[in-house]
C-alpha cells in the first residue's frame, strides 16, 4: 500500500508542477509577448484579457482541468481493475 500512496503522491506532485509551469509560461507570455494579443475565451464562456495574470489563469485552468479529468479517468479505471483482480483471487 505504501508503494501505491508514494506513486499517487508523485503523480499529484507532477500534476501540480505541470499546472504551475503552465501558469508561469502564461504570465511570461502576457508580460513579454506580442502587444496585439486578443482576449481569450475560457471554455467559451468568459473572456480573459491577455495580461500576465489573465494568461496565467487561462493556461493553468485549461491544463489543470484537462489533466485533472484524464487523471481522474486513470484513477477510476485503476480502481476498477484492482477490484476485479481482487474478486478473481477470492
């Protein structure tokens, strides 16, 4: 069980690092990118201005949601497979 917890914490840490890097890159793009950037629509609902904070929020939110959904699906499938294997061994 400790190997599983250690593996999960590594995945969560990697997820946080990727989302953080995306936010930093968005902030850098907003600060030093072209001056003629147009506003971006977050999920087609909210227009976000191309400021350093706006692009950091946009990048971190979109990548965080996309990776979060994928990690959630992987965790769900992993639990199902583990449950089926435990049922077969009984």
